[in-house]
C-alpha cells in the first residue's frame, strides 16, 4: 500500500496512510467512552460501518492512482502523435 500511495503522494511519508492508521487507533482506544460521530463501536453495526468507510477510503485512493496512470498513458500517446506539451496540457486540463 505504501508504494502504491507514493505515486499519488510523492513525499517520503504516507500521510493518508498515517491519518487512516491514527484514526483507527483513536477509535479503538476510545470505543468504550462514547459513540464517535453517532457510531457506537461496541456494536457489530458500528464496527461494520467503520469497515465500510475504510473500504470506501481505500477505493478512493486506488481510483486516484488509476486515474493518474490513465492520464499519463494518454499524455504519452498524445506526445507520440506529435502534440506539443502545451496542447497536451490544454487537452488534459
């Protein structure tokens, strides 16, 4: 996961992964104190809601990476067809 995220977040640390892990630790450590954002982590329903949210978060990160790779492939194909970098940037926004 760390290597995969490096393509999206090029810094040496994996900030999104760190935030995710920190959030999980926080929720685990405080689950007996009170519900978090209306989610009671002492119940199966609450645990499942957190799991679903984490899966959505990871899917978003993978989608970002896939989009970045797709745009780079399109950029290379456009360059092969002779488009200037300026025209490629205009087309890809």
